């Protein structure tokens, strides 16, 4: 519970305040069995550690959300996933560990693979 609270306080609430809109969490904490059932075989998923959320904001381009987080938030990992140029395509994955442990890793994932940003 403490890890989810930290993610909310450090990342999600500042996003909500900045955009003045609700943050839609498509996926947050996932038990290992749920993670596997949806096709993720990663035993190291930060979703399973209560450190990550996949988010969108209605009416806000996911690329704009990603760029805002890049410049205005501390994070461990930030991923723009399956964005096609359509403002509502894909989602933004964001994780938070701690100020000292955050890697500030940025990635983009699409149908062709993964690339560092």
C-alpha cells in the first residue's frame, strides 16, 4: 500500500493537478497471476511490485502527457506504449521507486519493437 501511495503522491497527483483532469489508470497493481494471464511473463514487472501505472487523460494527447512527465516528474521508467500519432492511441506507463533509485529511463514501444528515447 505504501508503494502505491508514493506513486500517487509523486507522479499521479502532480499530473492531475497540471492537466486539471482526472487521470485514468488502465492498469495499476497486478498480482503475478493476473500479470501472467494478460500475457506478461515478466516476473520483474513493476506492476507486480505496486510501483507502476498505465495512464491516460481524456482529451490529452498521450504524447503530450509523456513529454510533460519527461520534463516535470521524477520517475523510474516512462514508456509511451503503442502510440500511433492518434492523440488517444496507446497509453503512458510510468513507474516510481524512490528519489535515489529512480533510473529516469525513457522508452517508446510500438508494434515494431522497443527503442530508447
